[in-house]
C-alpha cells in the first residue's frame, strides 16, 4: 500500500513539474516573439505549434532542423509567408527549449 501511495505521489509531482516546464516554455516563446505569429492550436501567420509537432512526429532529425530554421528563418515549408531569422536576438539555448516544447505538444 505504501509503495502504491509513493508511486502516486511521485507521478503527481512529475505531472506538476511537466506542466510548470510547459508554462515556462510558453512564456519563453511569448518573450521571444514566437506568439506574435504562432499559437499552440491555430494557424495565425505561421502554423499552429501542434501542427508542427504532428508534422515532425517520429522524425529523429526534427529538433536540429527546427533549431536551424528558427535561427536562420525560411519559407516554403508552411506556405509563402517567410519566417524571419531569430538569431542573435534569441539565445541558442532558448531556441532549443522552445523547439523541444513545440515537439512535445
């Protein structure tokens, strides 16, 4: 019984930690200007982050590709609207955190 309660407590605290990390990542995306053109659930100027996550699901190279795309900008993947480069105004570590959050959606 104690093991079951301990397991439930640990799982609950992990869920709270995951949610806090997601909230921090979303706040970082907001601060970095990502949410001016993107939302989690709906296309604005750029694709919804959930659509991006779905497109790259299972792609082991997605994180590296997305980091480069965010840093350098680009167009054509999601339509004619170009995405501006986000480097050097957004730190590499922040870009990686945001990309990992998007892929986890």
